[in-house]
C-alpha cells in the first residue's frame, strides 16, 4: 500500500529531481488545501519516464545527470514561435551561435525571423562547438473566433436511429441530420461523441471515451448501403438476408425496447462488408484508395495489422505471443504477410469510414452550416488497443490516467488510460499528436478536446494503486497548444476545450489567449466566489460553447423534475440521505427558475405551451443561454423530445445501460430521426434558438 504522507520535504533531492521532470510532489484539491503525493506515485511516475528514483543513491545519481544535461544543452527539444516571432529560448543562446532552419516547406534559412507556419527543423552551433537540433513549431498567435453567433445540436451518434439504421445510428444518419438541421432549423453545427475505433471484445466496451485508436474512426458507424460497391454485389440473396437481419436489429431497439447492441451491429456489418469487398474497385475508386494508403502510411498499416492480429490472438496485445507484442519485430512482419488479406480488409474499412465522415461534413456545409461537424477527441486510449501497441515508445508504461480526489469524488477516478510521455512527445516534435489532430481535422469544422486540462497536466496513477495514490505530471502546454492551434488553423476549424470541473489557475486564461473556446454548462455557472447564486447571463464568458447539459449529466427534463436524484438513489449512488439530496436538487432548480422568471423568460411558452409546463421551462432555459454572450449555444438533442435518461451515468458500469440507449421521448419510447424531424415539441424548442434576420448577436445570412 502506498504511503499517503509527504513524499519528500521541499528542496530535497527527490523533490528537485521530480520537479526537473515535471512530476509534482503535491497537489491542491482546493485553493486553501495542499496534499502531498505518495512516495509510490512520485517514484513510479519517474520510473515511467525512464528515471530510477528507487533509492537515495539512485535519486542523487539521476539528479546530477539531469542537472548536467540541462546545464549543457543549448536548446530544449521543441521550441514554439507564436505568430512567427523568434522563440524566447533563442535569446538565451551564447553570442555568436549560428542557426540553420530547414522549414517544412523545404527552404533553408539562417534566422528565425518571419517563418511560415509549420514544424521546422532547427540546428544551432555555439562558438564552443556545442550543437543542438530542435523542432520549431510556428503557429498563429490565435485562432479566429467563430463566424458570427451560432447554435447547434449535441448528439451521441449511436443513439440516433433512423428507419434505415442497422440497430444504431450511423454516418448516413449523421449526414441526414446535418442536412435537415442546417436547411430547416438554421443550425450552425452538430456535435457528436468520439467516433474513434473501439476495442473489440465480448462484449465490446461501449464507451466512446476508451477507444483502441483515436487516429482512425470505427467502421461500425458505416452506412453499408452508401458504399458504392454495395449496389454491385453479385450475391443478391445474401444481401437481402443481411438487410432482413438489419431490419430485425433496428426493430428490436425501436419497437421492442431492446438496448443498442453494438456487437450484434458490428457482426452484421462486418459480414456485409466482406461481401461488398468482393466487388472490384473501379479505376477512380482504386486511385482514391491508393492515395489514402499513401497518405496514411505506416500508421494505417500498424492499425490494420493490430486489427488483423486481434482477430486471431484477442484484443489485448499484452497477451499475444511475445514476438507479436513489438510492432517492428520480424515475427510481426511475418504475421502481417500471412494475414495480408485481413490487413487489407481493415485498411479498406478505414478508408470507407473516412470517406463517409467527409461526406457528412460536406452535407453540413452544403446545408449552410458555418461550422458543420464538431468531433470529439477522447483524452486517451485503451491500454490493450491499436494505438498503445503501435506507439509504445510514446506511452508511460505502468501508469494510468485519472483524477485526484475532490469535493465531488472523495476516492478520485482511474480512467484506465495510459498517458503519453511528455519527454518523448517533445523529442519527436509532437509527431503522434500532430498526426492525430491532422486526421481529425480533415472532416471537422471544430474539435472538442475532452478534459482539455490534459494539455497542461494529467493525474498519473501507478497500476494497481488507488486513484488517491497518484500525482500530476506536467506537459509542455505551450507546445501542445501551439500544435493544436497550428493544425486547427490549417483546417480552418474551431477548437472547444472541455474545461469543466477543477481547473488550475491560468489554464482558462491560456486557452482564451489562443482562441480556444471553453465549455459552460448552465447548472454549474454560479457566482462561486460571491453569493453562490446562479450567474446572470451578462456575466458569462463569450468565448465558450454554452449548453444546458452534456452526455454525462441528466437531461434537462430530469434535472427540472428531480428525477435524476431518484435514478441515482435507485442505483445506490447517493452519499447522503435521499431527502437531503432531493431538497438540495429542488433548491438548486428553484433558484434557476426564479432567475428565469425575473428575466421574463418564463412568460408564455412557444407553440401554445403553458407557462408552468416542463416544456416552457426547458424553452426558458435555452432563452437564457441566448441571453449570454456565448458565441456557440448547444442543444442536447434528447432534450428536444423530453428524454429523461442520461446517456452515461458516471460511477456505474453494469448497473446502468451506459452508451446503449436510443433517444427517447418523455415516456421512454424510442424516437427515430424521422420522428424527431416531425416533432412539434422539438420545433417549439428550436424556434427559440432559430436565427432571425437582424437579431442581435446572430448572423442573418444563416437564416433560411
């Protein structure tokens, strides 16, 4: 058991060594309280960074070695230039140091003035003969603000079934949603859950936030009928049988109340895609596929190889034969050759999914959306998945990411995700991070960064230890932000940081400085430093996405009625007596409704709804969001039909059907995309948000 007392008094060798590697020896769960990290956490974090701190002697040796490296080196491995101005680190070079910069564009320059955006190679030679090679990230000073003010829809794609879905929402449904929402509702964006490739299993982990790969999307989201080769499959009887099975999956969810069964959907789609792959690609399609293979290169080959090996050896590469645990081994090369047909199958699926994602974004833009799709980047990947296998050198072995104890969770959280090593990222010029962002921005008008505080620091927990026995490890936030801003600017995309919960001082300010929008959720926006009352709309920050709820929180109807408390009580999740929880939730709701009434937002509901009704209150909540200066306002799509059930209930696993619920109405009846489009309740709510010509803070050009 790790010791929970002080890891090391300030100023001693261990604390100095930890500081030099970005490892914290204490943390502050609140401004007035500091807690020491455990010895186990600090030494384990250092070990994961390749530093032996197991004994006093090794600590002294490692400290001396690190101090010598920092004393002798000319430059850190990665430098940042904002707006083309010379990096501050260059000012500390000895007089007479010569610079040579090879730009990403192929030019060679002798100085760091007015460099184009990109990641360039910098070589420095000091008068005493010392040399240094560094990566130079040149990024715009700030991302531009969103184009006018806009509102959009938030949805978990799997939950959005149409009468054409195969048991869960797919990319065809997403394209249909964006076309309808943009053209009919005047919406400016649609935000979806992470569509990253999942880890296969029995059953598959349904959480989109613990994927096998963040770099490549999951083909379970494919609309099979939209693959061009589908129409030319020769075995039509087999195709008809597959479509009948798909109809059965769809009806089981929509008409019989079954949960979304991702594994059953994938089994059916995989069989159908095997049939489709038998159809030869035409010359143009084949050329496009080859271009995709060339562009994605080694990363795609690694991903497809992992998928093929997982079909044979299981989905945790730690359990594979020893030779296959190394993606660069001779054994892996031989296995890839033997499984080349399956490797090609998985590369083909990656291409098809990428293509349909691009189609969905084009559909959004063609419908007049100024932003279009907002994709979600999970904070990490599954330890047994494709990314962790292919990029082992970049992950901290023996560690897991989570959150420390706080006022909301006294036990802390362990998310089971291996963290990236900040030292290896910096040495590579953040290459895997750059490639990841570039892939996602290819079909995104904006990117939401889950737990954006992770660009600054992450809570590392030694495997096998409790979340309380972790410690923070810092990343070069300036470099992480610079790469993010660079890639977003190249794509002409926005960035939204999920900055809910405990945020250390300076983080929101740094994000704001670079044009990264924040996330503001109504129920959390209170005057915490003063009265504690709901924050008036004029005091909200403008650079944010403002919403009433998220996928991890109760839908607005459940919040207003208090049903979320009853749900948590039924699952044994309350930490206080039920009556206390009920009273606190009711008081919270009364305070918000009182503010809405004082502002005149509860006066008369749209669509003939009475003032006191639940629908009128939900409409008033969204009128309030429009009163704020927030540049983006998001509507949780299940709120438009009165859904009571959260998509995810933190703190549960098999007690609640997380990530497996279709959108439903107030009575729990699943609602299809077609029914949503015809819903009077939805239209009454979205009429509140629909942009009007000449309305303050709107872009009149967006009005249909």
